[in-house]
């Protein structure tokens, strides 16, 4: 496991150009230089030089980050900001009590998911029994274990394909632990997930952009596919009974949306309206919304206004955390009629005919 001092070179690569300020959603809301990577690097540089302590205040500033990676995309020095913040948080949390680490403990987190999963099985998760030619290993993700709406939609769509869906008891992808700096727990779930991998599959499929992004850091990258990319790669026709309009919010962890135009071309009776700033973060980002509720709501409110302005019937996405963020934004604009929020897979499963 890397230590903060191992990143000294990367931290020093920051030229203080300030380009990250122009893209950071938290900086846009707060105007606080400590919210953006440049300010955080100044503090961490002070820690490494021994001029500053890795204090509660610095940890609070580290929490003031959505881990959206927008600053990394724009950074001329290509600094992997999130890895550095996670490591700094890990070093701080090793010496201080962290409630989130307690909630993420194997005992509480895993048992909660196990119980939820059992309850869902009792109330009927869609069965999937086909032995097709494309072998898909399903990475269910934590949200589907608790509330399998998207899982059921995916299974419905896959029933129109010649596929075999292999279900294994994967743990969480690990993103919540990374965000919290709980690197030991991350290593634990990573090890468990890797142990469950066999050679007998063509793709590992997930319906969550955050799971996809995290799995790609430790599983065979070319084998991981999100459900929307899968549909785009293996086209079908989705015929909707009545005309509907949709818009799309791009989750920060989704690397590209090449699938979108391909999928829209496969849909009959669906009209797309692009929202302003469709790539802007929804402001949720799991623990960020819990630790910084005001800023999270303010970012969500702006996002929701851009969505409402389209007048679309549905806003589509590919991430359960974004689904919560979009609902949070709509709640902050409660005077306006807003579109229904759906994972794109859930939306496609609404089609009257799939051929
Ligand atoms: S864009 Fe990169 S190099 Fe420029 S200030 Fe931000 S972190 Fe530093
Ligand atoms: S990861 Fe996102 S929220 Fe965090 S500093 Fe970079 S741009 Fe800002």
C-alpha cells in the first residue's frame, strides 16, 4: 500500500496553474481554494515538509471533494488527484476515529447486504436461466442487492439475447471504501472479487458506471463492459408505444457516452433533448452528500434546473448514486415539474417490443 510520501513527486508536479478551478464543481459553489486540488496539494506539501500536521481541518478539506476526477482530466501535469486524497485520508483515519470506517466494517456492511439480498430473493428477483453463446459474468453491485430494479430490467433485456448470465457472490466494487480512505477494506474486497474470477466468461457486465470504473482498476479492463455499451455493441430494436422525450446525465465515472447515439438510433418513438452541461456532476457522490449536505444540494439544484429546462419525460443515467443526486436536485426545485429518473437500462426495458 502506498504512503503519502510516495506521492511527493506528483504533488510537486502541481504548477499552481489553477486550471482545476475552472472545472471543479465544489470550487464553483464555494470559491474556496482548499476545495480544489491545487489548494489541497499546497496543504499536503506542507504536511510532507513537516510544516503542517495532517489535522482534522485538512481532513475536512480532503472531504470537500466529489472524486469526480474533472480536475485530473484538465490538469496539464496529469496528477492522479483521487489516489493522493485517498492515501492522505487513509493516513489521517489510521490515527483518528472514523464513523464511516465503522459503518463500512465487514460485520456491519457485509451483513446488511447479505440480509437485504436474502429479503430480495424472498420477494422474487427475476430469474435468468439461459445458456447462450455470450457468457456474461454479472457484477451485481451493492444497490441491486438492496433494491434490484435495474437488475430486473437488465435481466429482462438480456432475455432477448443469446447470452448466459453467470451470477457470483461478488463483494462491493470497493469505491465507497476508496472514497473514505479505507484502503485496507478496499484491498479486502478487491482480493475477494479477484478470487471469484474464473476464465469461463466473455465479459463482466455491470449496470453502474461507478462499479465499472472501479473494477477496471483491478480486473481485466478489456473484459469489463457496462450494460449500455453491451446493448450498443449488440444492437436490438426498442419500440415504444407512445412518443417520449429523454435527456441524459453523464455520471462522472462514466468515461464516454459513445453508446448513447447508437442506443437512441435503436429506439422507435424516442426523442432526445440534450441538457446544458450534461457532463456536470450531480453533486451526490455518496459520503460527500452526507458530509457536505449544503454544497451537495446546491450542485444538485443547478443540475436539476438544466434537466427541467429540457422539458423531457425521462432523465436517463447509468449510476445509482446519480439517481439519488438527481432526486435531491429535483427536491430542491420542488415548484417545477420534473422528468422521471431512470437508469438507461430500466428505460429500455419499458419498450413495448424488443426485437
Ligand atoms: S490543474 Fe493540475 S497543475 Fe494546475 S493547479 Fe490544478 S492540480 Fe495543479
Ligand atoms: S475530483 Fe472533482 S470535486 Fe475533487 S477537486 Fe477534483 S474537480 Fe474538484
